[in-house]
C-alpha cells in the first residue's frame, strides 16, 4: 500500500495511517479488521477496554499476512494500572490477541487521581526490555504527566495518542511532543464524524480536489505529521479512508483547515478523567 512509515524515536517504523476499532463489538471487529487488512491497512489500534482484542486477533490470524508486516497497538486500561497488575493485563491482552508481541503498548489514560502511571510505566519498561512490545507509549497524556515520566523513569515514550481533529488541534501539545521526539497520534481524527464532516469549508476543499471531506481531513493530519487511526465499519468508508495518497492540499486549503480550531473537545479531559 502507499501508506508511508513514521520513524519512532527507538527506530521502529510505524504506518502513518491505521485502523481504529473503538466501539466495535468483538465479532463485528473481526469482520471490519479483515476488510481493512484486505484493502491495505497494516496498522490496527485496539485496547483492552474495547473488548475486541480477540476479534482483532482472529482477523489478523485469518488474513495470513506475515506478522512482521503488521503493526498492532493495544492499551492498558485504567483499572489495571500499577506494576504487577500492568504485567498481568499485558499477558491477558497478548493472549486475547493471539500474538507473541505487540508493536506498540500504550497507557490508555494518565488517571492522575489514581496516580499510578509511573509504576505502570516501569512495568512497560520491563515488557519492552523483554521484546514483548516493540515500542511503548502513552495516550491522553498532557505535558506535565509526560515531564514527570521523563524525570522519574528510564525509557522515553515514543508516542502520545490524543484527541486531535480540525476542531481540536492541540498545537501546544504537538509542539511539546515534537521537542521531545514524541510522535503525535490523533484519535477521533474525523471528529467522530459528528458535525465536522458537514463543515462547508471542508466540503468546498473536498469538491475542489474531487475527494470527500473525510479524505481532506485525513490528508491534513498526514501533512501535519500526525499518525491517524480513523474508524469505520462500512467497507466503502474503510477503503475511502486509506485512499488519501493521490492528492495534495495547497497552502490555502491548509490555512482554511487550521482556522477551524474551535477548542471543541469531544472526549474527557485527561486531567480530570479518573474512571477506573
Ligand atoms: P473517528 O474520528 O475515526 O470517526 C469515526 C466515525 O466517523 C465513524 O463511526 C463514522 O460515523 C464516521 N466516518 C468514518 N469514516 C467516514 C467517511 N469516510 N465518511 C463519513 N463519515 C465517516 O472516531 P473514533 O472512532 O472515535 O476514533 C478513531 C480511533 O481512535 C478509535 O477507533 C480508537 O481506535 C481510537 N481512539 C482512542 C481513544 C483513546 O482514548 N486513546 C479515544 C477514542 C478513540
């Protein structure tokens, strides 16, 4: 496929565009992941809390694609934070996925009210040292949480997966990550399909290029250097979302999308999200 790779700080190569499976029930995830693999996706983003690691694993096994051509991400759920519980949760995720290693393991949320992410990260360092995760990173971490990890632990995170879309552009976090050699990965890159894709400015840009608003938004992310993991269970949309390598946005298009930042956060604020 034409998906470029991004180099993580430890040298691991990650496809810049992948497939997300949040809110997709296990059996449906098996079908959707298989569709995604068939149309060229090689990176899959799941999480223990999504309840679809088994379906994802089944699709991977059935695809017959060599393991080293795939990039599989899963995440540690909040309730499992802490050193020993992280090691146990990781074993469970690996066995549900039916894999011997994952390419990327993420702490799903910092959960500052519980304050166990430093201990959890020490378990991540062990998992990484054992080669059972080829890279380790974070999700929903703010600069203050990352600074603390950098000062209290040994191995730097390679990536931070955060809510990011044209209405919530995260410029400060992106700049912080860039300064620390941390790749920024966008979750809900399409703004969950709510409202954003109906924006007239996006529609006009899409029409100009003969592409869809979703494709324009994904192209914008790629131009910013973000890793993106759009989700769909609709085969035509799954294919559409990876068909973004045959056109280019011009400076005017990029400026118009940059101007859409309204601070419209769709998910929880990591500083106050303490659900376990
Ligand atoms: P998204 O921005 O990818 O939007 C998905 C929705 O947009 C679909 O359900 C559909 O309604 C619509 N859509 C998709 N393709 C379309 C197209 N081509 N045309 C029109 N509409 C289209 O939202 P998401 O699923 O929230 O995020 C993507 C992935 O990010 C998730 O599946 C998950 O893997 C990850 N994620 C991670 C976190 C986290 O805390 N780390 C949180 C949310 C999501």
